[in-house]
C-alpha cells in the first residue's frame, strides 16, 4: 500500500502491518473473482429489485415495456462500465470512486465525491435493514403467527452484520454467495417454467423487449416512462462496489474489471429475462392491473406469487418469501462492507479520524470503520423507530432515495474523471483509446446525468407515502450540502495542512506489490 510518491507497505504471514507510509493493510487474497461478483450482486439484490421495483415499473411506469426498460439500463450501464474498468486496471483502492475522481478531476472534487459516496453507502445499509425488517415481520406474522415490532428485526440484523464484518471478507463472501445462488435460482426457476409452458394468456410477449416500448409509459404518459426508467436504473445501485474489494482480491487488475462487467451484464440479462417472463406469465393487461393495484386483494408481489404457485406449487411461494428476506439481509450486509471501506479509505489518509484507517491485526478487516458504521446504522434505525415511522414506507424508501441520488452524482463525476485521467492529464497513453476512455465515458456520463434528472423529476412518485415528510424535502439539500462540505474540507486542508492535501485519494495499491 502506498501513496504514489511514497513507499510500499510490508506484509507478514497471517498479519497485516503498516508500511513505510504508516498505512494499515487490508487482508490480501481474501476473495477471488467469484467472491467479488457475489459482493457486487448482493448490493444490487436481484430478488429485492425484482419484487420491489418491477411492480412499479409495470404498474406505474413502462407497462408492457418494463423488460425493455431493463434493456436500456443494461446498455447504458455497460457503456458506463467501459471507462470504469479502464480506471480499475490502473488504480486499486478501497475508496474506488474517491480515488478515481481524485486522480481524474483533482483532489477537491475527489474529496467531495468521497464524502458523497460515504453518505450513499452509510445510509443504504439502514435502508436495506428497513426492507429486511418489513419483509421478515410480515413473513413471521403470516407463516408463524408471531407478532413482533419491526425494530427488533432491524436491530438484530444490524448486530449480526456487525459481528460478521469483524472477520475477513472471505466469510461474508461465502454467506452472500449462498443467499445469491438461492435467490437467483428461484427467479430463474419461475422464469423458465413460464418460458417452457409457452407463457400466459398472451403467450411470450415479444413487444415487452422492444426498446421503443421503454419510452412509452402506462397510458402513453412520458412521465410514467421516465418513472419506469428510473426504477430500472435503481435496480443496479451497488454494482460499482467491485472496485472497493481490489486491495483484498487476487490479481485485482484483472479481477475487478472482469467482476464489474460480469455484474453489470449478468444482472442485466437476469433482469430482462425475469421481467419478460413475469409479464408474459401474467399476460399484459393482467400484469399492469395487478402491479397497479387494480385487482382487488392483489398487491405487486402477486406478479411473482401467482406464476410461482401455478407452475411450481404453493411451497415455492413460501420459499420465495423467505428468500426475499435473506436477499434484503445480504444487501444490507454488502452495503455495510462498502460503507466501512470508504470510511477506512478516507480515514487512513488522515482526513477523518485516523482510527478509521486501522485494520484488524489477525483478520485484516477495517474493524474500526466497521464498528463506526454499525453504530451509525443502529442510530438511523433507532431514529426512525422513535419517530414512529414505517420500515418500508419511510426507512427503506427515504434512505434509498437519498443514497441513490448521492451515488448517481458520484457515478456521473466518475465518468468524466476517466476522460480527465487518460486524456486531459495524459496518464497511461498505452491504455488511452478514442472509444474506451473518451467516447464511452462521455456518453456514460451524460446518460448517468440523465438518470439523476429522472430521479429529481420522479422523486415524489418514488417516495410514495413518504413524500410529505421533512426528510424527503431535505434530500436534495443533504446531497448538495455534503458535496459542498467536501469541497470546503479539501480547500481548508490545502490551505492549512498541505501535507495531508497531497494524500487525498492517493493511497492506493502500487503495481510494485501486485498480488
């Protein structure tokens, strides 16, 4: 580990120790390609995205064009990833966006982006805990007849995640791997069952994957189309976390780029196929009616429950409900790891408390940052609990919107940072390419900015019942305030602590210690 102009860190068997620059190392070789992919897929949480977002896209957004919306999102995010992985081949750091933007657009914008990323990942763990608590409370009530307040589920989940994060990343990757295989398995099972049976009343609906239908909303409403596209993009939030695990992966210059593309394209293909089969299995008119709440006694999850029950039996519905719970828990765990690594990355540079940059002497985990993140997550859950708010309508929805807005802004800046790094600053001319590091990042950056606009235009619809709350109205100002605070911090450090300023975003894994 080293600042670009400094020395490299040493390493002893079974114990990570500070290097010449005083930086504690994360544990090397903790995960391989499959482990990093599992971590990224867990943040995207496929079963949560499908059950939480697809009904909105079908019922209030693109209608029959819901799968097409996922096609568009897959293409845009793949283009974005082209430049992202180009940076990953040269910069390996736990604070991925923080390091990339710092190198491409300068330390001031990098510091602001780093704090915005911290905000995004810190609140998203609590958001996922809200969905976990909501799902588990309903499931225990319906299947076991036990009534317990949602706060117990959320706080217990936070405690288990905090304990697991104390150990090295290999343990978390195993747990997430099991959860992901199960949830992807059940989504694939119902989808193939619909495919092999020839679909529902309308057969296999080819219009569902026509990209033009992604631009047409329910009732031919452009606003509805925009809402659907935003929720489609929302389903990927967290895929970019692959780069955060570079320091702990084997051969990071190869693993991170491959894991990123596998995550983006693999998740995209899964979303398109599952949403296509679910729309086909229900039939177009019925799918829109069920998802939109027009069928008495049906909610959005019946988009999945009805085909599951019809093709696989009632047992499959119960299994699916439990996998929604484990999927949301895995999502919260993965975002905890993301938040801890960002806190660690900024802390080890001395820009926040240096204690955040310590790693466990045996496990090599960012244990101090992890504990701090657990405390923050518990505090957020407790705050919503004390305010008498709902775990889904308020905790999950509001913090997910805040985190999504913050990370989309950072992703947009990262795209332009690729251009700055390779073409404005002229770094690594052997990698610079007219499409890979110039056209693709520019197109991706503009497209990501468009997604931010979609979020702003549709935030009221996305918030639902929580749109009247004070926190909802403060979301844009919180994002702007944190970004401005990062700019102010960087300028202050440049003025009064120039020796710290030069370290902003520069503590990275050097090629000299390539694993």
